[in-house]
C-alpha cells in the first residue's frame, strides 16, 4: 500500500520530469493541436444545419413565389407552415451549435498552460494539472487537465498518452503513464 505522501512525490517528480523534457512538451503540444482540430472538424454539425437552413429558405422563397402567381391551395398553405416551423427549429439548433464553438488555441497558448503550471508550488501544480490518478497493482495512470475545451462546461480528458516510464518503489517496478 502506497502512502499519500509517496504518491504525491512520485506524481510530482514524474510530471515535472516529463514537462521539462523538450520532446515530451513537443508531443503534448502536437497531440493537443491534433485533438483540437478533430474537435473543430467534428463540429461540422453547424455546417450541415446552415446548409439545411439555406435549403428551407430556398423552398420557402419558391413557395411564396408560387403563391404570388396565384397557386394557392390547402397543400401549399400547409407546406408553407411546415417550412416555417422547420426554419425556426433549424435557427434554434444553429444557435445551440454556435454556443458550443471553442476558442482555438495555438502552440504557444498550450505550451504556456503547462509552463505556467511548472512555476506553481507543488500542491498547486498537482491541483492545476492533474485531473485524475488511477492506481493499479503494477502501474499508475495520471490524467492531465487539458487547456482544450469543447465548451465552457467540458471537463473531459482527451485521452492520448504522451509519457511513460518505470520507477522503482520499495524494490518493485511501477510504471507511470501520463495521459492528456
């Protein structure tokens, strides 16, 4: 059984060592930039909603033009109301999607996030950077907080491993894996 102080020391040493290695920082930054691009691309829902809205607007304009030419029936009237409802629903969905858009971070922003953490006191560094620590019999997974967010409420880990090492603790080999 590992004591809390031992765990904190082990985690702190691993985090500081990893973040001060130039190649590890490059891996973190490039990995998070890739995650960010994937998140932005995944928000293509907004693109499709706007495309649907344009199609509905075109159909509405065509229907209004037909009504102006004197083509009016119960079917055209019903279709007009259906298209108006569909347009309102699409506008609502577009507003929701737009509220989910994230601020795009660049390489310097991401690097600054981790460099700022390294200047903190040890306990603060752990609280700022570490989201979760999972202990197994033979290894420890350390999940980092990420500067990348899909929305203001997002707290999800993005899930890529960027550092791994093995240490000796009480004569036993323990693997440590850092995950952003």
